[in-house]
C-alpha cells in the first residue's frame, strides 16, 4: 500500500527552534523566472500562499481555483493539492509546522482554527496591502533574525489571521450570528473526521468523542453547514478515497482496506452512490 506523497518544509530555507520549523520566501525567488508544476501531494505543515500577481491553477482537495492577483490560500497538514504557477507570479509563500505556531490564548486559537478552515480568499484591492504588509514584516524578521524575531513573527501571524478572517468569506456558509460554542464544536468535529475517518464511520462515535448527544451534534452541524453528521462522514470518506485514487497507484481493494472496508464490493457501491462513478472509473476520468 503506497501512501500519498508527503512534502516537508525545505530544510535549506527553514529555521528550527525549540518548538518547530518555519519558512517564508518570495515567490519570485522560488520561481526564478520559470513556471513550476507540483503534482498531487500533501504536506505535514501549514502553507500560506499570498499572491500579489497570480497566474496558474491551484487544486485543493479536488476543488480547482484559477490563480489571480490578490489571492490568498491556506492549506492544512494532510490536505491534498497540486499547483501550477506561472513565472510572473509574485508574493510570498510561508510554511510552518504545527509545533511552530502556538496561539497564546483561547481567542487567538479560535481565530487560527477558523482561518485554516478557509482554504481560499479573494481580497479586495484596497484591503490586500494590509495582508501583504504583514507578510513583508514577517519576511524581514525572518531575514534579519534580530533579537526575539521568532516572538515577533508569532505576533505578526496573529495579526495576519485577524485580517484574513476580516477579508475572507465563510466558505461553509456559517451564519454571522453563529455562537462561538457552535463554531468551536464544529471545528473540533472537522479535526476528528480528518484524524479518525478510516476507523470511525458512525455518527454516534463522533458524538461520544465530543461528549455530546447525537441530537446535539446534529444541531451543531445543521446550523453550521446545513448537513447532518452522517452526511459529513460520507463526504470525508469520499474525500479520503479520492485522495488515494488520484495520488497513488494503489489497487481499489487496498484503498478500501485502508479506509476500513473489509468488503471491497460494498466500498465500490458506496463510492458510486456518492459520486456517480465506480472508484476505477473515477480514477480513469479524473487522473
């Protein structure tokens, strides 16, 4: 069973501290006058891509985005993506592992979790400068490495996530009046689904992990995204299936086994019911 290719932070450009790794580079320097094409893979770190000038394609968990000026992307560890950037792109690419950025309080932790749940933000021209300026400050701190520069980078990251949330629309469609409690529990569920989907596929199992009744958890998911827990579980199973179908050459029976299905026929029927394709047909049509 082959795993999805995992890329790690390029050691030549990172700073290793007591808590983790961090890197920020100018996109123009990364491209060096050439187009780049990154095939389907995932990271074990967070990635922030801020485009002053954008041209290319970025596909994140099989959602395709055309790159434009003033686009910002945030990827979480484990998400599958592929990226094509044309040689004239400019901006910043920032990478840090989960150990590097530790929000200092509950509010900043909530902002961070909310921000990383929003993969894409198209920023209005008059608002882009603030976000770009923040990354410019981070770049300078990282480049000069003066006293306490890591602390300074952390503070600027706090500011970046505040402004990012101001500018981005909630792709999940959450109400502006949704309670902090509901947001927190939904974000916890999202993390649990990512971590446990291969072993846990029953809605009541996730309710138990969150110390909620199934009725309470369904109320949270309905108010957050208009879907039941079971629907979200099915979506996560399909997402993980697609990741392995398109990013690895593994046989269907091995992918089914990885996802916790002993009966490959059942997995094939489930996948077709959810997508309209058998796993093999999906691989042939979309790879």
